[in-house]
C-alpha cells in the first residue's frame, strides 16, 4: 500500500496545479490503471474522483475561511473557467458557491 500513502502526499502537494490523474501515476512510476486499482480498493474512488474531491474540499475551506471572491477561489484551486467551477460546485452541493457562502452567514 505504499502507492496510497505516496499518492496522498503527492495529491496534497500538487492538487491545485495538477488535475490530471496521469501526472500522479507517472510520478509514482506506475500506470494509471494500476494506481486506479489501488485507489478503488482503498477509497472506492478513482484517482480523478479523488483529485476532484480534494479540489472541492479546498473550495469549501476557502469559501468558509477567506474573503476571496468566487472567481479568485476558482483561480486559486487551478480552475481557469469560473463558470465551470460554479457548475461543478453546484452539482456537488446543490447550490452555487455564492449561495453556499451566504447560507453560512445566517
């Protein structure tokens, strides 16, 4: 299970700028197929799903603990398209990032 701990370290170091699963497999000197097998067994998710989950957790953290604009949060987590970020966030949370932040203030 060395791949898993090494993957978790790599993900934490690079999730903002590296969104492609192939990057992590290459850094671990394995194939994406093999790495996905490990992550599916350990977490029940693919490498791509884990990257997206980590990005979402960072977005939630920034929405709660910063005063950054939504567009700045999107840029901070490496999402160049503000619209894509908003749609992805809404798909996971059921509301957009602005609405999510407003709901926290009540």
